[in-house]
């Protein structure tokens, strides 16, 4: 009897192991089946076409190269302007930036320059500042740029920018007079004797350039300029400026007598 039971159990085990009619535990196990309903197709004329990778030529993209080129050019100019606020640009970068600004006059409004960033641009890249101010000369914002230029700390580069602008365009007389007064006040406020002498020399050369180019009328600033020259008469350039003022005063008096 026991031998019969043993034979049946052996045959059942061999049947399960061999994957017979009884089946394996994996195939006969119970598991949860999730039924999902296929979404309905969107029936419209402008339905998106599925990419068929078996025919990639059918989905060949088409680009407008002119738009891409314009965006790239504007982006490069903006990057160069941003860099010019922090350091002096190389000659090549300056030429590239000026070339792009010349191609598109409207680009100057979209490169990221604001009045509060003008002092940094003047100190690091005065030539770029001159070209940009020339392109903004007829814009409504030019008054804000002039106010910043008048009130910024005086330096060789700021005088270079103002002097170059006066020779290229007609600047407001009030702006020029305010800038000259700021230069004189800056010279008087410096305590270091060496720096003061150096700055006075620069201002005197700058004023002589304005006078000789007939940018300013000395009669309107005569008292202020003569007092400045007398205060710094120890400096050769100040003495030369004083002689020039007296010469112009004499010539003006002679012309008045003749008239």
C-alpha cells in the first residue's frame, strides 16, 4: 500500500518538474490583471502627424537660416557689451562689436546698456562708449546718459569721451558747462598733491581743446576758469590756459572797439 502511494507521488513530482499537464507554479499562479481601455483617436484636420521613423525623409525639418543668424548676431553683441562692463575688450572684439552695431542701428537699444552701467563702460572701453552714445544721441534716454556722465567720477577716459563727442555732435551747452564745473571741483577736492597736479594738467589740456575748437564761449566761464588757473598757477598747463584766456579776452575787446 505504501509503495503505491509512493509511486503516485513520484509520478506527480516528475510531472510538475517536467512541465506536464499539471503546469509550473509560475504559469498556474494567480495575479492581478489590469484592464485599460484604448483612448479614442482625435478626429480633426490639423491633428499632429506621428513621426514615422521608417521614413525619416518625410519629417525633414526646415529652418529659416536668416532668423537664426540674426539672433546669433544679437546674442554675440550682447555678450560683448556685458563683458565690456567688466574689462577692456581686445581690438578684435571691439571691431566685431562696432561692426554689428553699424549693421543694425536698432541693436544698440537691445544690448543691455543702461545709464547706471555707463560709467563702467566709459572706464573700460571709452571708444565703445563714444560710438554707443553717438547712436543714442537722438533717443529720449540720452538726457539720462548725459546726467550720469556729468556726475560720474572724473577721469582721463571720461574727458576723452566728452571731448570726442563735442567734436562729432553738438552737445547741450548746459551739459558742457556742468561737466567743466565738475572737473574743476574734482581738482580742488583732491588732497594728494601728485594726483592733483596730474589731474589739473589733464583738465587744462581738455579745456584748451574745447576753446581752440570753439566748443565753449570763454565769456560765459571766464571768471570760473581764471580763478582755476590762478589757484594752480604753479602748474605749467594752468599758466598756458590763463594766457590763452587773456589773449582771447584782448582779441574780443579789440573787436568790440572796432565795431
